[in-house]
C-alpha cells in the first residue's frame, strides 16, 4: 500500500509541475502580446500626434501599466529556464551537490521575500478595490486593475520559485 501512495504523490507532483509550467508559459505569451500591443498603440499615437495633432489620451498611462504586466508576467518563465540574473562567482566553483544546496537555500530566501512582497501587493490591491481609487489622469483608470497585475505575476513567480527550490533540494 505505501508504494501506491508514493506513486500517486509522484504523479500528482508531476501534474502540478506541468500545470505550473503551463501557467508560466501563458504569462510569457501574454507578455509578448502586451509588447506587440504596446508597440502598436504607441505607433498609432505618434502618427496621430504628428499628422493630426490629436494624440490618444490613454496611451502613456496604459503603456506604463503594460510595462508592469510584461515584467511581472514573464518572471516565472525565466525562473523555469534558469535565465534570471545571478552571480556565479562563488556558486560556479562548488561541486554539483553543494551548488544545488546553495541554490535551494537561495530559493527559500527568495520565497520568503516574495511572500512579504505578495502580502503588501495584495494589501495595496485590496485597498484600491475597497476604496474605489482611480488614477488622476483624464481617463480615471480604476487602480484596482493595474495593482492586480503584480499580485498575479508574483503568485505565478512564487509557484515557479517553489518548483525550482524543490528541484534543487531533490538534486542535493
């Protein structure tokens, strides 16, 4: 009976990891779409401003929100493929076993910081939602939506860093 439970947990873990990978990839594709959309609206805005002296009022504000979305939604994918910036001066000199231990401990520290950030990001989102705060621009964007982007991005990032950390500890 214990072997069957172990097998079930292993299969469940594999499915969970695949699901997180799918969410990370979706974040990357959304980021790519936002880059293309942002380029298009900025180009249209430049043409309208230059040719007709009639710029779109929302482009600068929306571009800022899209930049935040691009950054936060693509972070998790970078962790999965180990493309984040890190200093390898010390880690590169360690044996594989010690390197995985150091990276696992770094992953735990990263998760601690991310949970603190997620707590405050969610608090800020919730405050904007409860108080019905709007931007001070002409279009008065409800601020709950732009402040939701870091919450979603950090949640996906936390999932991916957790998978990364577990993977490093398993190799230790």
